[in-house]
């Protein structure tokens, strides 16, 4: 017998299972509102034109090769990524106390953050509490668990009755958290709700975190993808930096560059001073060395080349705008069609939410009903706006109408 006969079969990862079910469905009416990726109005994946042209250049550049990158990644990439999120003129950058580490996309940045914090921050307390929003993207807790953290908690975020932010509840949970707890915050375009705090609310959140000496980890997987403007989407992160926090930012270039499978991200460290940054980066270097030795090149080269060339950067901003605009257009179309059909319920949250996802407020049995109509979404009622196109929206609206009436 195998040495592994006792190994139990793990449950499939829900979101990947949903896509597999969708693919297997022969219906020509089927709609996939589950997948976490951008789609064109033709329902197709989109390689950003700027990425295509940079890749074409890379393919014939005689100076490029397949040598190893440094352990901490491509320096020009780390610098460009850090500037993108903190802003070129960020005092933290000018004071040499902010720096990046190339990571295996956003998940890898979270993993590095968790490893680093478990070893070097957790010492403060016997077991530091790690807070995530309720609800959140489930992998945040899984990653922090795998790094060794044991005290996992949630802070209130989504008010299901109002389809709005439970701001009061969130503040209370921060105020009642043990001092020095770690809070994972979504920098913009909260996944799964699509609901972000206002600027005023962000300031209130940051001030409460300050009072409790909270350590913020900003999970920024959608910078620029949400509003179409990377500066607008980095507002909350920059506010925390401005207020003097030491913090970590987990960046992903999956969505905003459409580089999902290239696994390109950045862990941005903002520390009190330059020597602290150097010491911390040197420890992250040891973590990377033992985990995967050094990161891949392709995505880093694309992002670094694009962001460091003004013409290419402008082209990228235009591409971002294309994606964000299509998403916003679908939000407005869905909202107006549900309204004009007289579908019961207040659907205003669909247009106030931001980014790729929307918490529709549909419940599990309504989701089940939609599934019978070949419409695939998570039982929480979360939909990816990119799954909606001008050709499938009427069928979708009709089905949502039937599901709620
Ligand atoms: N954080 C959040 C909140 C996300 O939604 C995602 C993407 N699903 C990520 C991090 C990281 O994704 P990736 O590893 O593909 O960059």
C-alpha cells in the first residue's frame, strides 16, 4: 500500500470548480460571472496592446537573456512598482525608507508579508491577531495560516441589509482589537463586495488603527483597474503612509496589466528609516532564497519597461482606461435595465461599487436558480462585471428578474 493512503481528498477550490462547470456546460446561453479576470465585450481574454508591443520588442532584443534575476527581483521593476503605488514624490521613497521585493504576483506578496511578519513582528505578542474583512477574498486567511499565524479574526465590513459599508462596525472592531494586531485592508476595489470606504471613512479607519497601534497590510490587487487611474486607486495606501505608519503593501500586476499567469507582483515595505528597510529587506531575501530562490523575469521586464518609458506608460494608462470604462458601462447598463424592468429591490449599489466585482445581494437560492439558467456565480452573490457583455445582458437581466420574483 502507498505511504499516503491516509491522505484525504481535499475539497476543490470553489472558484476554479465554477469555471470548470461552466466550461463543461454545452448551453449557448451560458454566462460565467465567477472568473476573476477581465473579459472583452466579446467575452474573450484581453492581452493589453501595450503588453503585446513590449513583448514583441523583448523577443528580438539581443541584450536580453535567461540569466537568474537577483533574489529580491529585478531592481528596475521593484523601483517602478514601488513608485507606482506610493507615488514618485512619496517622502518615504525620497527618504529611502520604502522599497520593493518582486513577488509571485499578489498572492506571493501576501505570502512574503506573512512569512516576514510571523518571524519578525509576531515576537511582540505570543500570538498576534490577524484581521481580515468580513467578507474577504478567502486566500488572505489561508496564506497567513500557512505562514504560522493561529489567531484569525474578522472585522465587520459589509452591511447586508443596506448593501453598504458597516463603517461603524468596522471602527468598533478596530477599537476593540488587541493592540499591535495585524489588519489586512483592501487598498481599493474590495474583493468580493466592490465596496470601498470614502476618503473621509479611510481617514477615520487610519486614525482608529493609529490609536490601537495596528499594523496595516494593504492588499492592492486592483490599482488602476478600479477607477481607471492608478493614482486615485492608491489614495488610501498613500494616506496611511502620510500618517506615518510602518506598513506592507502587496501589489499584483495580474489585473492592471492583464498578466495573470505571469505571476508578477511586488511586496512594498515602508519602514521608519532607511537602515530598518535595509535590515528588513535582507531578511526577506533569506525567506525568498529558501522558498523559491529567485523570481521569474518575463512579467517583471514587461512592467518595468512599460512604467519607465513615458510613451509606453501613457499607452498602458489608455489600456487601463479601456478596461475600467467597460466595467463601469456594464454596471450602468445592468442597473438601468433592472430598474426599467421594475425588478424588485434597490440596485443602486451596483453603480456605487467599484472594480471588477459586485456583491449583488442575490441569495444562495437565487444563485441556484440562475445556475439552472446556465448563469454561473458564487453562492455569495458575487459577480464579475466583466462576464457581462452587451449581447448577454438581456438574458441575464431577465433571469435575475425571474430569480427575485
Ligand atoms: N488580493 C485580492 C483581494 C485579490 O482579489 C487577488 C486576486 N484574486 C489577489 C490578492 C492576488 O491575486 P494574484 O496572486 O493573482 O495576483
